[in-house]
């Protein structure tokens, strides 16, 4: 994909450099103790991963050779509260796989952290697949509970059931440079946080699904933070194709991409939903090609929740009610944001409550731009309706032409800084014609 970050776009090469740096740093941190090797065939210093952990002391490393680890001792793994590192030998998660072989009849997960592990307990460079956690607490790949907050880096979670990673009881792991793909759950297909606050950065959530809410992520009483993450083609049957927060949560998303997430339920949110005493922040995020069912939206807020949108770009989304919908008792604040070329619905649906816009560009949306409850804000507080002149949206390039009205302090927004998630990137001419089929093909990997 072309888009991963806001002010300084990340290329795929930069993404993998970040992964390599993370692995090098992790190896350096773990270099002070003994290293014990474990192989899928039972060879090495110990026959299973759990046997090696049982013998390890704080500061030691359990190194896994390439191959697929199965059966008891290589699943339902417990760190026992130890500050150790479990890692693949070469840092390649595709080559080092823990296959839990879980099922509804015989549930198994990858790792269980429940002894107050902190960031000295490190898991890095492995794939965990086919985990199954039938009953709460969930977490088919990893369960973190009782205040456990390990460091999880450069891992892949694939094909796990009932949330790949589940955090509860004040467990707030740091999750960096991981991939969540094709995981399923009733709620929170990729990651579920309940009364916990994970920190998630440079992670990809791709094609995860939920029967109810939050195809990629569900947060309840959670202050989770996400930075430089990508949410792509996640789905839910009921609400929030990508992300859902409720019950007193305070989430923050910085420089994240939401692309082609979807839900089909009436009145639902294709990408993000904040509901029931939530204060949610979206800063520098990009929303492209998301969709929702009848009366649906891309970002929705309701029931005593407050949403703050700053420096974001919305383009080519297809939602009946509008890209951003205010359905609650509290205000929505939108600053320095572009909402352009929605294929269905108006830019914003204000409902009965205030949506306050400053330095925003609403343009070319199928159902109207400055209409309804926000009509009187057009032309004041730096709000405009002009073609933002992206460099090449058909190729996934949402940087701005030098002559764009959304560039910093330029007419007709001479009092406003940069509008949208992307800076000046070219001096070319705009692409003015694009089909829905073209939009859907922009970021496929």
C-alpha cells in the first residue's frame, strides 16, 4: 500500500527497516543472559518451548529455530512471570510458526500472560495461528490478564478464533510491528481490550471479522493508543467494521489508515464507532473506500461520547448518512480535515447536536457538502468547499499539489495551517475522474 502515515509517508521499505530495527534492538536487550535453543523436532537444548521457559532465568533468551511448533509444551505457553525473551532465530515470523491446532472441542491458545509480566517479558518474530479460546477470557493467540503487560513485536497472528489477542484486568501490552490477519470473534476479531490500555504501533489489521462489533478491534473501558497502524478490509456483521469503543474508553489514533472496512447492518459504522461515554481522538488519519449499510457512516459517535477529528483525510467512501455522524448528546469537533468525493451520502450528519468545524474542506460529496446542520459554518472559521487537488488519488497518493487550497496559509484558507492528513507532494495537475471500481482497487496488496 502507498499510505501508512500522515506527515511523512512510510514506504514498504521503510516499514521493513522499522521491523529490522525492532528486531536488532530486541536482540541487543536480550543479549545479557543465557540463550537456549528449541527446535520443532524436539532437538536443541530443551524439547519444548515451555520446558526452556521453565529452566530460564530473568534476562535469558529462548530461541526458536525455523519450522512449525505443535502439541503440548509448544502451546498454552506460560512465561511464569519471568523477564525473558522468546524469539525466532532469524527474526522471520513466516518461518517460525506456533500452530495451536485449537478447536471448539479442544481449545488451545499460544501464550498466556497472567503473572504481572512487564516489558522485560518479550515475544518477537513468530507466527501464532489456529488458536481457539471458546469461553471468556478470550484470546486465541495470546491472553494477557492480571496486570500482565509484555512487549510483543514483529509477530503475525493468523486464523485465530475469539480474538487473536485479549487484554483484561489492567493488562496493557506494547504491541509493535505485528500483523493481525483473518482472525475471527464475536467482538474484536483481531484485538479485544477490556479495562486495559494496550499501546499499538506500526501494526497491520487485515481481513479480520466480528459477528457483532469491531472487526479488527473492540475496546471497553480502554484507553488504547494506535499509531501508524493500517486497518484494511476488516468487517463486522453489526457495527464498526474496523474499530469499536464503548463504556468509558479514551482511545487515540494517530497517523492511521482505514481502507475498505465494511459493515452491512443498518445505522452502523463502516470504520470507527465511539459509543457510551467515550472520548475518542483521530489525528492525521486517512479513510478511503470504507462502506456501511442503510443509514450508516464511516465515523460515528453516540450516547454521551465526544469525538475529536484533527488533520484527517476522507476520500471515496460510500455511506448513506455521511462520512462523520453525530448521534449523541456531546459535541463533535473537526479541525483541518478534508472530506471529499464520497460516493454516497453527505459529508457530515450533525443530528441534533453541535458539530463544530474549523479549517475544513468539504467538497464533491454525493449527498452534499455544507448541508443540513452544518450549512451555516461554510465560509467562516476557515471552512471552504474547494477541490483539494490531491496529487494522484487513483494511485493512492493523497499528498497535495502545490497549488491546492488545502496547503498551509494559502487562499482561500489564508488563516489555516495544513488541511488534511498529507502535505504538499507534487506540482502536477489533478486527476478529476475516478470510478468506484478504480477506488476499490487502489490499495489492494
